[in-house]
C-alpha cells in the first residue's frame, strides 16, 4: 500500500495513455477484416502444403516405377546373357539339373 501512495504522489491519478477517436466504434469491423485475412492466409498455406506433398508423392511413384522398369530390363539382360553363355558352352537344362541333384 505504501508503494502505491508513493507512485500516486509522484505521477498522479491521470491515465497517461490516450485512445484514438472512434477507436472502439470501428473495432469490430477492423477485427473481422483481420481475422478474415488470417483465414485466407492459412487456407493458402494449407493448399500449398497439400500441393507440395502431392507433388512429392507423385515424384516418388514415378521414380519407383522407373527404377522397377530398369530392374526388369537389367534382369532380362542378365537372363539373356546366361542363356547365351549356356548355349555357347553347349550345356542343356538336363545336364544342369543332373549336376544340381548330384551335388546334394
């Protein structure tokens, strides 16, 4: 209590802050405009994030599909190489099967 009396004696009871004229008269309209701008901004941010995620997902799908096709082509090349090597060495499938069963 003593501190309050000292402050009042030193500075008085006057309010040092002034409010502009018609501040509270226009306040609801200004606040609603500000809220609407924030909602629009949030909506734009949300759609931007959704578009970026969709783009990342599509890119990943494209790259995975592309790698899958490359893997198939590499597998086909390897298979063809093995077939050519077996034909060159004149080994048929029956000889391979016999070799594999005797190894057990």
